[in-house]
C-alpha cells in the first residue's frame, strides 16, 4: 500500500527522557536478563518469546500471545505480539534511570544501547477491541500506556486504545505512547493521557491507507525549532489538531464513535443534504445516519459543523453500547440533575454513574469526549 510519512523529532526534554530509558540496559536494577535479552511486560506480568510462545489470558476472555517472528534486516529479532479483546489495567513499575516509571505495555529490545547495528522490533497484531490502561502511583515519575525501546508496527482489523492516568492528586507526566524508534500503523490506534504528552516518538510514523492514529491536544514548536507531537490526529490523508478544551462538533463526535465501533462500512444512500469539510468523516456520518445512531434536522441537514452538547453526546454513546437498562436516580453530589433533558436522562444517568459528572447543557470538549469513551469502553 502507498504510505505517506510524517517525520517526528523529539525536543530536548524528550531526548533527556529517552537517554534515561536507553540507559536501562546498563543499570544494575534493570529488568533485562544476564545476556541483555529483550523483555516485555503486559498487565504487570512478564512475557517470554520461547519456541512455544507466551500467552496471557484476561478476565474478560481476551488473550495476548508473544512469539518470535524471525530475524529482521538489521540482524535483530522481530517479536510478534497478538492482542485479542485485551483489557489490560495493571501496570509494571520499573526503576529506569534512577526514577520509578509505570507502563501498561513495556518492551525493551536488546541491542538498542550496545552500539551494534542490530535492533529488535515489536509487531502488534490487533483482533477485536483492545484497551491498555497505565495507572500511576504516588512515587512514579512518569506513566505511559505503551513504552517501547525499539520500533513498533501495529496492524490488524482490530483497534487499540492506549490511556495513561496519574495517581489521585499527583502531577505525574503521562503519555499514551513513548517509542524510541519508528512507528508504523495499519489499523485504528487512539492515544490519550490525562496530563503531559499523549504521543512521544523519536523516529518516524507511517500510516497505511485507511489507518488512523489519534491523540487529543496540539502540535507545538519548541524554542529549538524541533517538532513535538503533543496531540492531534493523523491518517494517510490528513491531520486534525485539537486541544483538550476545544469544543467538539457533531461530525467529530460521530467520527470518534464510528472509529470506536471499528469503522463499519455504511450501507444505502448518504442520508443528509450537507457534508463535512474533509471527506474522511463522510463515511462516519453516513453510517450514523443510516443506522439511526444520529438524527439530522428537519430540513434534512446533519449540522456537520454545529457544536454538540454533553448530553447529546452521552445519548449517542449510550445508543452505541446498546442502550442498557439503568435504575435509580442521580446521586446527591451531582449538581446538574435538574438540567438534564428528559430524552437524555437514561444516557446521562449511565454516564454519571461512571463519574462523568458534567453539565449536560455544556458544549462537549475533546477531553470529556475521550474520558467518556474510555470509561464506558472499560465497563462494556
């Protein structure tokens, strides 16, 4: 497939972090073996790539399998990790460069710091919907959902949601993905972080046609003029840049739900008279309208550029997960109960029960959109 390449450079602060990570191979406290074998941790457990492979089974029935995929062009080893409906919510906490760091998926390839040309790589194959959450503790200097010292390729028909969260009240730096090397994406990957940078890369990211790599903030330029991707969205055709506090319009909201559902192909004729700016969202709106997930206005338009309220988005997502039955009433500490529209009550009750206690009439922001999708995705 034709690939378009986005070159990503690290700022000085990121390079300092990278040096502390790559210094791990020489650290006496490092978790590598006596011969510097590569290591991989997932959900707090170490996986090994022997002849039979290593498999983890999760409570929801999901599985992760690690094996070797042969020698690569550098003489290093390609490791293959298959994720199928994984819900990883436990982190490994490692002393890296004298600081405690947490990671949901942590890969350290051998040869990365030895001065040799050999480089181990990690290939991740996705099946179904996969979620990796890294949760920090009070002493962690950083929290990252996916850490890889070695290039990473992600492919398959499934999706991967990477989320990093600091401990309660801690001002810990978080990132959804931190890779010393290149990243190749051939499927749907969503990176998010409560604080800090959602996506940190030292090399290049390449996206095959139809793939998306999304992270929610902004593209900045450091004082040294080096580019740092903090948040945005990239596909083979476009880049969307948005800050966490930016408002979300109806097109973007539906686009994110469409991606969460696996980008299903829409059926029938396009149901609205207006179309979004940028053709990449058209299929999402087509799908939402044809399935009844989203309704248009009486004049036949969808309102592509209209902002969407919190309760409107809650209803869309509630429909997406099958409109499960809800019972009871809003908790006493939810101050907006009287503002919830009658048609949005069940959806907002479900959202509030998962700590999404926002003003129903407020305009949805990218941060709140990501938080609701992440919270409800973990419970369904």
